């Protein structure tokens, strides 16, 4: 991948977002206390069943040295795709920068219950922890929105949570058997054999058509929970 091209696009995005994008937003929030307890429900917040460790598998995030444990199948394919684009276009991922499935139900907020079903990842959670918002530059948020739109609404960003935001968090947004997840995962799998498709191809998140789709999805997801 030509990282100099990526850098030019990123700088162009900063210009679109405004000169203030060169510094952290003024509203960058300190971590706030959050309510966490033992998650006893049989399903996580997004409707997927809580699973035992045997239901998940470890997967390398191609292009990086990082790996993650996720529910085998569509969840793995979609969330690894999200992580790959994040690695190429937002911030590199190294070993230890990605967390996924967890078996311990203790100290879990509703948002974090998605890890119990193996249907969520956290990218650089040490830098973008629970209860903190405003950690990404506007141009970086534009890339995140583009990734979500590319997934067709099958993935939700924790930065949009109105109660306990977690900007490192990405989770499936549709329950099992919802065709939205199957279609998006199938598309990601097809890209693996199609030259010039998928993560690593450096799409332009500031393209008018892509930006329009990203903004439309943001509006739907912000008002659906």
C-alpha cells in the first residue's frame, strides 16, 4: 500500500474538516465513572447469545501483527475487516492493541456485553477507554464513518453510545439471522478474491457519494438506540 497517498488523502480530509482538526477537539472528555456489574442475561446487548470459549477462534488481522478472538463466522469476517481498515487508515495495530471475546461476566457495562458473545472488538482500548469521547480527529471520524457505511449498517461504533461511549468499540449491530449481517459478511469475503477491493485499497472517505452514505447511516444509528 502506498502510505504517501494515504497521508495526502488524510491531509486533504483535514482541510475539508477544517483547520481546527489539527488539534484535539476542545470537547475531549476525561473518563467518567460508569456503571458496571455482572451481566447475567443469556444474550449480549446486540442480541447475540453469550458463548463459551470453544465457540470463538483467534484470527490474525491481515497486514498487521495483531490478532483477536471472535465468534467464528460472519462476526469474525466483518470485525476483522473493520480492524484492517482501521490499521491502514486510522492508527496502526500492533500486538496487544486489539481485544475481543471475553468470558468473564463481571464488571461489564451493557455496551461491553457484546464481548461476551464474541461479536465486538476494541481497537487501542487503552487510548480510547470507556466513558471518554472526542478522542479522534474529525478526519479520523470520517474514516470510521466510511468503514461503518461500507459494512452496510451491520456494525455499530461505540463512540455513538449516548450513555457510556467507548470510541475503541465496534460491534455487530444486528441480531443473529438478520440478513444485514449475512450480506455484509458475504461482501467482505468476496473482496478477498477481487483485486482492488476491500481493506488496503485506500478508498476516499471524502468522496461525495461515500460521505453521503456515511452521514445517512450515522443519522439512522444515532436515532435507533
